[in-house]
C-alpha cells in the first residue's frame, strides 16, 4: 500500500488489529486506554468522522502515520508503511457505526464458534515447514484454532498469550483473537535472564535452532522467554522484565526493533543486551533460520553426491 491508501485505513480498524478496543463512545468519538502506557481511565480519543486521534496524556495526535510514528518509535515513513501493512492483517473490522456492534465484537473476539485442537492440519504443517520451524517445537506451545466468520469457516495456528487470547496465523492470514497481550514462558527452575522476542515465529525459530544444536534434547522449557506479539506491547512487558537480572533482546533488525531495544535500555535498570547481532544482515530470526536451513540442505545434497565443500 502507498501512503494515500494507508491513510484511508480506519484508525479503529488499525487499533483493533493490534488488540485495542474502545471503552466508550460519545457520538463520533471512541475512547481507548492509551496504547502508549498503562492506565485505568481512557485518555486516547479517536474521531471516526475525521479519522484522527488525540492522546491527552502526551498532548499529541494526528492521522494513522502519526500514530504509527508514536507506536513504533520511528520517523521513517517507508518503514512505518511496511509496519502498518504488516500489523493490519485481515482481522474482522469494527468499522460499523454502532458502538453496540463494537461491544458485541469484543464479546465474541470478532470470531464465532471458536474451537481449539491439537495442531495437526496438513496445510498448517506445510506452512510451518516452509518457515523451517521444528514441528515438535510448535506443537509444544501452539494450538490449531477453527472458527467461523461472516458465514465461512477458517482455521489457523494459535499462539497463546497471558490474557487468554491468541496470535493467529495461516499461509494467508495474520491476525489475533483478542485480548491481545504478551506471552511469557517460564523454565522449570527460576532463571535470572529472560530472552525477549518480537513475534512468536521468532520465538519458535529460536527454539528450533536450539533443538538443531541438540536433537536429543526434548525439554523445550529450559529458559524464560517472553514474546511481545507486537512492539506496541512493550509497556505491558516492562514490569515483568524488571524482575530479571538481564534481558536478551532478539528483536527485528529494523527501526521498530532497534527503538524498542533502546527504550528497554533506558527504562530497565537491569542489563539489556542486543542479541540481534547474531543474525545481522537478516530481517529477523526466522529469516536467519531459513537461510541456515537451506545452507545445511545444500551442504547435505553436495555431500550425498560426493561434492567437496
């Protein structure tokens, strides 16, 4: 999408795709708990007629680009357009005029007849294989979700968060089942360090790499890990991360990832390390994993044909 198309996205749809829903409506104004901080009284306003927002806590407002600039801590418009496009998946829209419809959507999480099953569908397994993710790693944390929407049946990979919601993926869809929140996994024994990931595919990629190092190791919970499920959730992670002596950040190699790391470095008193240097030159950990997998695959093919490396 170009910038003009981006600006036509309804702010309430964009916020809904990130897991934010209004707490009340006053005419054409929707009120939200601010996405920039934790608060108990809504101070973030969206004017649905003008498609503009204003946050009374920081005294700033504007259009969707201005909002993305605040959320992703970046002023690079091209990068912001990519992030908006990525984070505005085909979630069920809440752009209807009635606030009652919005509240009904909250009660149903925009999905109907949700069913949770063990992950087994061949199409989802193929999708994970394409992403080079170890299937045993995935099935240890993810579920297969089936649901109806607008009279049609869909299914996808569900990654749980601490609030009871799910990140939702399939080959054609990237979305969430509200409430949107962080995911936090604990080791069997208390740990002084936490590994932080931006998205759950990065977390699964990390676990796959660990499994690749030691195929006999079937214990996947030897390290405390946290997944933001969007850098906009960083304010929800601060308090939990402050309990650790150190935080290893496996964030994306882009402006949003770097700015999130800098924000953590300033807000946390404990040691915060940038682990993205391990996959320098790649967008994220999954891209690095796929490159490593293909390199190993080519090496195995050459070896089987007697070609010296």
